[in-house]
C-alpha cells in the first residue's frame, strides 16, 4: 500500500505557483469565452454546437474529505522531505488542492533560500474554466515571476485548446507573455482551423493584448496573416477594428464595409464604418451610442460624396434617437429625427423590402409625465416625404403640437371607474387646410363580475371643437360636435374537462355580447386630419368607435355576437387549440362616413363574419388561420392560413397563403424553411410569390455548413425594390457569404437579420 502524506495547514505559496498565469490563457482570444457562454445554453438543441470535450483532458483532483475548509491547501504525495533552510521536496504523484484550483506533478520542490518553487514531470494545473499540462513550472516569490514550459491548455466550457512553448507571468507588472502559442476549438482528429502567433503579450492592467506574426490557418493552409494584432482581453469594451463585411448586388457591384469600434468612455462609444461600393464610390458611415443615468440615445450618419450612378450627386442619411427621463422617472422625453438626401436613398442602399418601400421618414418629439392620477403628454410630429410621386396635399398632417391630458379622480367609489381624456392638436400641411382641434371626453364605467359572468356598462361624451384656416373656404372657421356613446360589454365563462389526443384537457366556452349605441350627429362639415376606418378583425369587432382618430365618431346601434372556445392542457395550462368567431349586427344604417367611403358599406345589416383559429399539436406542428366571410355575397373577402412544422430547435418549415379582395384580388403564397439535410449541411430559403402578377416578390436561397468548430453561410436574394417611372417593377439581386470560427469570430456579410425576418422561427447557428 502506498504511503500518503497529507498536510492540511493553510499554505498559500504553492497555490500561487501556477494559478495566476494560467488565467491569462482564458482570454487569449476575446470571443472564446463569450461564444462558450452563449453556445452552452443551447447545447442540447444543436448537435454541432460545440466539439465534445477531449478525452485527453485530465481529471482534476479534489479534497480527500468534504469537511476540509475550501480556503485551506491540501498537499498529497508519496514522500515528503521538509528542510528548514534547504530544499523541501514532495515527490511521487504530488497533488496540491486549494478550493477549485489543483496541481499535479511528479515532483514539487521549494527552495527556501531562493524562495522559488519548482514543479517537474507531467505537470498538470487546473484553474476554474481552464486546464494546463506541461513539462515543468517555476515560481519566484521575490520577483513574482512564474514560468511554465512546453505545455498544452484546454478552455473547458468553450472547448478551446492550444499549446505554447513557454508562458511567463509577471505578477508585479501584471503581464503575461506566451511564446509560440496556438489556439483552436476543433478536435485533434479534425483541426479545420488554427490561429497561431510567435509572441502573445497580455497586459492585465489595461486589459489589452497584442500578438506578433499571427496566422490563421484553415485545413493547414494560411489564409490570413497579421504582422501585429492589438485586442481586448476582457469583457470591457476596447477600441479596434471589427470583422469586415462583404457583399455584392447587381445594382451597385461589390460592397465592402470595414468597421472600426471606438470606445470613447464607459458610457460612450462609436463605430466608424468606411464602405466601398464598387459602382458608386466610397461611403463614410458612423454610429455613436451614449447612455447616462437619465438618458440614452444613438446617432447614425452616412455620407457618400459624388455617387457615380447618380450623376455625381452627394447622398446622405442622418438619424438621431434620444430618450431621457426626469423627475424620478415619472417623466420621459423621446426624440426621433430622420433625414435622407433624396427620394431613392433607401432603394439604393436599403436591403429589405420594409425599408425600400418607405414613403415617409418620421420626426417627432414626445414628452410624457405620469403621476398617480394624472397622465400628460406633449407630442410634436413631422415627416420627410421620400415618395417623389406623392403630391404635398396627400402627405399626412404634421402635429405642431399635440397635447394630451388624462385625469383620474381619487378612489373607486361604488366600484365605478371614471376618467377625463382631453386632447388639443394643431394640424399643419403646406398649401392645405390647417387648424386646431380641441377634444374632451369624460368616461364612466362599472364592472359587475362573478366567477363565470362579467358585465360592464360604459358611458362617454365626446365634445370636439375646431379652429380652422381653410384657403379653399370649404370648411367654416369654427365647427364643433358633441356625441354621447353608450356601450355594454358582457362575457360568460364556461368550462368542462375532456380528453384530447389521449391527454386531459379543459375546454372553455366564452360567449361575448358587445352592444354600442351612438346617436347620429352630422359631421360632414368637419375635416379629416387623422381619422380612418378600422380594418375589420376579430379584435376590432369590439371597438367603441369604428373610426380611428378623433375627427369622426360613428353613429351606431349595433351588437357584436362572438364566441371563443379554447382547449387547455390540464397539466400545464398550455393552449393547444383556440377558435373564435364573431359578427356585428346593425339595427340601422350608418350615416357618418369618411370622404370616399362607399355608401353600401353603411347600409349593410351585418358585418363580415370573422373567424380565427390556432392549433398546436405536440409542439412540432402548429396552424394559424383567419377568414373574413361576406354573408351577402356568400364569399370570402380575406383569408390567410399559416402552417409551421418545427420538429427540432434548428429545423422549421413555414407554409403560408393569403387572399384579399381589394379592387383587384391579391393572392400570395409564402414558403420558408431552414432544413438540415445532413449533420453538417442545411438548406434555407424563402419564396414570397404573387399569384395574380405571377411574380416573385422576394426570393431567398442559401446553404449553411456547420461543424463543431466552424461554419459558413452562402445566401442569395432577389427582392422587389419598387416601381420605376414607367410603373414597371424593379428588382435587386444580391449574394452574401459569411464564415464563422467558433471561439474566434466571423468574417463576411452578416445576413442574420435578413434571415430572421424572412424565415419565421429561424435560429442562427452562429449565435
């Protein structure tokens, strides 16, 4: 039987021998630890999220007894020789344990005279998150310099690993130097990429690192060489170049963006991004972010001098977003300013249909204040029109300004809820009707509620006064209107237990009756500054007023009958099925209309029947659908259905169809997917197709390759820009490539936002 020598005296010197310098290895490359933390969260979802831990990583020794103080140092060895003024030796499978840190070596020697420790022969060191294995290690207590020779290391959580011929750590200067170092997250059996450097210096005081002669190799082939690299070694933000992005489109040619990150202060930073566009020129882009105790914001700027495709015209964009709190955060100010140089800016430089189809840029200042019984708001809103075909008289009105005040009386006497809503707005539009509007609306309601029944009557009176300036003399300078509104909202809740797909469920039955009575008050002499007809939907069947805004209060004597039924899992309450159907029945014709509204719409005795359904089966297959049925014509006016199949976190298939009668019928299909075809290869795409025009509105195709230590993505896209001066559809084509090394970073054009928008449920494997 081996003789073991155990010392339980708290000794700090042997522990300090190795642990501090090894911590430097954890931060050789900044993204290693960051990637590991994110990726570990989804390890069960992705087979190739991280490479499996190497079987060569030695197991860390621990304390022999759980009762030992974790601050104490325990030394175990076959033999021990303690000399007061000479060399003290621990030999034969020496193990030193201190908390979560451990050391194992064939021999550990302490030179009392020189105050130097030596560890020799198959030396292993365990630090939280990292393991080191080498030939020998030495630590000088006087100079506080530690040297580790010819070793390998493993970053445990991130699966990063590498080797170094020597690691030197100067505790006084707080600098670690590594010679002939390399790093990879790939397994030894398939080292697809490796980053190496002749010298790596880590300054722990400044949290900065530098490397000389850094080379990135892919399959052993050098692909990038950096004579000198300067980078951060902590989570603290540091200035430096970010990964460049590359792309190409048929309209502008090659597009290269090289961003530089500038860490101005802990609460200020900026990203300066020169952008080379082959057929247009060089664009300067910048983004500045700031945050203080009471405010935060972002300023963006883009400038392209002399666009070669636009007759040398200067192109620019400026955007400012600011948010500020005041008075103990009861009040807030939101500021949004946008400006572009010309109407086609987003068509030429935007990369999404939602951006290229913009017609107006919003500019606004929003000031709000909320107290226990008061809510006040001041709102200033203007626009920049970027639709060259839109006349100024068709632009939306500017609000310069709008004031809102809501007053809530104290208490809730007899269960009555009451409040007063007021609004004062000045509307302005060049060469058009302008003027002010004052709106006052007191509201009183009371809810009667039991476990299965809820009835809430509500009464309001809306008084509106106009002070107008009409160059065309169509409207009088002074107009006013007073309209009372009565409503009763009643809901019934019933439920029963039943079995669905072999599981216990609870089915609910929720009838709802919503009645609205509003007398007719003539409003033809009142302008339309901000009013519009609500689009019918199941939710909008229960509106007090069929018009949005405050210029119209629709006369009504109507009742909405609706029914909702749900199936809830009895175990966890998850909704597995829901079906809702409803319709409005009108007891008289409506007389209040908007300009251009069809008379037939106000004479119908019932609205469209609106039905919605949703179903989830086992989490893999789900379906959503809506239909609007016109009872007079016995036909569907609008319908949409969406199916989603998601058997795994990284696999999704969406099928969609939508139909709408709007002058000419609109029929579209939408298919999108992310589908692994092998363990490493995945296809992805989207096809949004107009059946009427027989034209693809947007097409995305792509492939992703993903191993446990690197991945690549190639995406092509064709999307609708808009129409030209001849009303012909214009499209743009683009192709984008990206490569990502786990634990290091990515290069190329980031298409994540594009794919998430186009493929519902898309999961980025490189996150």
